[in-house]
C-alpha cells in the first residue's frame, strides 16, 4: 500500500493504529511524505470564547486566542464590530512563534441577539488571509438580580455595599442585620427573619455574609447548611466579607464553612492589623478577570488599581485552597506560601464563591465618590448570577456547559424546577424536547438528583453545527416551560499552513514493515515495490454444508419436485 500525505489528521484517532492491521495481513505501507515540517508564516485567530449573553448597559468580556508562526514580534490591533456598525479596538503585541491569549471588552447596548465580528488585519509576511476573523452571536438581556446581605455590626463596608446594591436599578436587595445588642435591623430593604422555607430562599441569586457565624443571635447550623445547598444545587453565589470579631470561624460547624476558599490562621481570629496603609496588587488572573475591571480598558484599569487607597486590616488568611483562583494579594505581607491572598474565587457545585479578605473597599471612594466601589460590587453580583440566569422562568431554571460547544462535544445540563407554590419540585420529572439544526426532534428526560432542591441533570451530544433549541418543561403542565438556544460553531476541518508530521508517516511504515520516502527518492520507491515478491492470492473458503443456505435450498428444491409430481398426477 502506498500512502501519500503529510502525516496529520483532522478527525478520529491517529492513523498509526491502522498500520497494525496492515502488518497482520502482511501488507507493508510505503509512505510518500509531502509538505514541510515548518508551519507557513501566519497569524491565526484560532478561537473566540464569548459568553452567550450579557447584561444590557454592561461590559461583556470576549476572550480570544491568536497563534503566530511568524519569526518576528507583531504589533497589531484586534477589532470587534457589531451588525449595527459599532466598533471597538485594542492594541496587541504578539510575540514570535507563540500563542497569545487575551480578551476585549464589549458593551451590550440592546436586547436580543447581535452578530459580532472579531478580526485582525493581515500583516506583512502572512501567507494565509482567511483565518484572521470569526463571527459569533451574543444576546443582550435586562437584568433582575436578587441579593441577600447578612451582617451583625453595621460596619462601613456593610453600609456602602447596601447603598451600592440598593441604588443599582438591576438589583433587588434584602438585608438581615443581626445586631448583638440592638437586635434585628429595621427599615427599607430589611427583613426580620432568615428565610427558612426553600421557596423563599431559592429566589436569591447572591448572598453576602459579613462578620457572621454560627451561634446564638446569628445563623443556626441548619440555616448555614441551607445557604450551602443553595450555592451548590441552585447555582447561586456567596460572598464572604469577614470582620475583626472573627465570627466566620464558627461557620466551620456547618457545611457552609467548607465553601470558604482560603485556609485561616486559627490563632489570629481578630485578623492582621497594619500601622500604615497597605495596598493590594492584581495577580495575572486578576488582570484578566471581569470582576476586577474598574476601568473602560485594560490599560486604564491597571492605573486605577495601582492608585486605589489601601487598607489597615486583613483577615488572617494563610493561603488559598487548592482549586481556587487568587485575583488580588497583599503587596506587603508574605508567608511561606507567598503573598497573602486578598480576593479569592472558587466554584462550589453549580455555584460560585468569592472571599474578600479586607473590609475597607469603601475607601476606594476617595476622590471618585461611588465610582469604583459600586462598580466592583455590582460586577460581583452579575458574575455570580450569570450562569443561574442563562435560561430562567418562573418554574424552571436551566444552565449548561460548555456555552459554545463544537460538534462532537457533550453538553452537560443542570436544571432546577419548582412547583406552583415556588417550592423545589421533588415529586415530578423534567423533560426536554431537543430540536437539532436539521429539524430532528428528540425528547430526553433529566435525571433527578438527591436532595431537597429540585435539581435535575443530564447531557446530550452535539452532532452537527448550527442552532439547537431546547424546550424544557414539566409534563402535564404546559405553562411550566422555558426555551433556550445553544449555538454550535465548527472550525474548518482542513486547516491550511500546518506543519507536516513526518514522524507519524515514519511510525506507520515502521509498524507495517514498509518505508517512508520523500518526493526526490520516488524512483527508489518504484524499484523497491517492483522487487517485492508476487503476493499470495487471498483465498476464502466456505463450507457449503455448514452454511444455513444449504438446507434451505435443498428443502426448496425437494418441495418444488414434490409439487411438480402432484401436478402431473404422479404419486
């Protein structure tokens, strides 16, 4: 067998595995290598991982990846443009022969779906021009975020967070003030009791927990466990803002304590005080996070964080737990694990967690009033509620990953369903009518998960590119349904300009006892093939009497013979 190619493949597994089958049959593979082992000089926009929706009037972060095979650094611009003509640019420096990961901000201005195009200009020396742009669809949604703030003492941070959320038109806030001396707080936006019923608690997208723990006059173990279940089972978010009283240490008596994404020093429950103002700095992950984007651009954001007012107190954090992400850290204090973390995020089940190790972000108001403080906490609330509100109705809430799957990917589905009273649906089923891009409809039933939160899960495979429609419903209750769309975009199967993989061709030939040659040695290949012995013919023997057709044919012939004799009057 003669194989002509560059050794690369687009689908399935490596062709090396097929070589073993040829060897078993005694057929050598002679591979004729084509192509070049160096990639064609090019800048390629390889991926755009945009969210499926954004909040109207807010920035959405559009991550992208560029691969460079040019032998020099390139200074260029990335451009994003909407179908209405609006544009935004960002300056880039792409290093030679490297992969560049970055993102650009885009402000959502209208409700509904918009088609955006992100592109790079063709630079000098590029040989491929058709891989410098990509199109994607993003939807704008009005926001409606429900927040619960729980605190003991009305610290300055609590007061300004309450003000920030109360004045945000997209946020509805309830406050539960558990003052140790004055009792429950009262007034606008205040509630008097912790929402004990699941139908009352599940409406909150985000819960802020201040210097609050488990104990008399604070949360009970059962209430803390309810918050933990809300986060892990219903994709809500929880924000921990500790204080000098150290009440959050007692959360370890409940399951909620396991959600805290840092290890605390048990010997310094009062925290770490500073005699002079101390500043924080963003980590590389923090520089790329939408949570810490206080400016209108990345360069402006860097300047803002460098000039933010500092703090005089920090929670006694030893280190971040495994699997968490540090966004900001103490610029002055270090220990054996490195700089002390200040802002830490993590995932917990379906939900999100943020730990803020200082309680003086309100000082960011100096000279700019509410600008940065309000923006930061508003972005935290929106980030935490994002997945929970991907597709939400009165009775059903559906979220899925990945948001932009490719053909061949499995999409994981998670859903919460509620009865007519708003309580989690525990005695019922949840089904989805899945409509593929070609119009084929398939019904799937989500599996009920253990627990009392009305949680369901399932998955399906994306078999083709295009728009997939999901109609999620409770059987026999047609009004209890929501619609969701998943758009699957595929990359070009045949990628041009890629380097040849001669090592694959060599392995194929080695396994099958053939040889790899290049184009200039094709005459030698012809001579070598002609010198091979004549292959033995392949003989396949079939035992007729062992085949099932033999008795069938025999019985049929005997039946015809007997019928013929009857027709002729013979017995």
